[in-house]
């Protein structure tokens, strides 16, 4: 089960999991894109559920779909997120709560709903966070805090659930990823269409940013038996150290 898998990183993960032989519950808000993806996979390999994760019954309906269509649930990937821009000056309490609801509380609720099936399968949870969980950007205040909360949830359940239910919980924190939503945001900010073709080395030492398919490759490892008993771990998927790094003083900040 991959939340937010009609687009971006979630879609790349769903595609990779199906390629590896899995059957996938696709979830998101974009019905047309989701239907197109499930058609590509085939009904025997995928099922689609379109619903806002904040809805009270969404977690239970997702789990019921997995049970009905596939008879089991081996893994939950909490990928759906609201990348809400805003600073401390312009983010009111209601918006802050909404971001936390989508990015931290909804994953918790889905894990709770899925736990009986995951326990039967000795399955795994993979939470998709962000390197912003460690400190964040000023204009991603609520988003960054919500990803920090998700990281603590991973640490906590990653210790508790292997012992109580035989379920592993881990997290990957992607850095800057070239998704269609990120490309759209940059265009809205006034950057040219190919802004990602010439990035300052301070932000992209390799002169490019990560691709969704590269995050998907890492996800395959963490949800597979190759990861062994490892649980409660948070892994940053970025091209430079998250801590102790000082970009050059002349680095451009328009990216």
C-alpha cells in the first residue's frame, strides 16, 4: 500500500514494486491519474482508492481494500504529504493543524488500522519523510515540523512494533527531488522551465537533483527481506551531509 501514489515519488515506488512482483494498493486524490496507473499495472496487480487521508474512515477503507483484493498486506508506505509553504508569520494555527494532520497524524492512523494485517504477514512500514525534518526551511515551517514528528513516530514504533507485532518500521528522508509538483512550484516562483538543468553546486554538488525513480530503488530495499531485522532507522537520501555543511558564501539562493 502506497499513499500518494498517483504522482511523483509515490507513483515511482508503486511502479517499482509492481516491477518487483508486488501487488499494490494505489492511493491519492487524482482519480484520472490513478485510474491510468492501475490500467497500466492491470487489475490483478493493483487496486485504486481515491480519498483524502484526513477523512475519518480512509485508513480502514484502504486496509479493507487490500484485504478484499489481495488477501494480505505486507507493507505500508506512508508517502502522501502536503508540501505547504508558509512561515511563522503567515501560518495560522488552523493551517498548521491541517499540515500535521496530513503529514504525521494520517500515517499514524493508517499504521494503527493496518497493524493486524501487517502482524499476520510480519510486514513492514516505510515512512517517507524529508531532510527538512532535521531543521527545515523558513518558508516550509509547518511542513518541516510535521516531518520531524513523523521521524519521531518512526523511531518510537520502530522500537516497539518489532517486539509486540513483528512489524519493522523505518523511514527515508529524501532531499531535493525532481517531481512534477516540484517542477510546477518552481515555475510558479518565476524560474524558467528547465531551471533544474543548471543548478548551483552549493545545492546540487552533482549538478543535478534526485529523481523519483532513485527514491523508489531505495524503498525496494527497505520494504524487502534484504533489510533483515533493521527497524527504527531514518536514512537521509541526499547528495551532501545534512549536518555541519557550510555552502559557499557566494552560493545563489534563488533555487
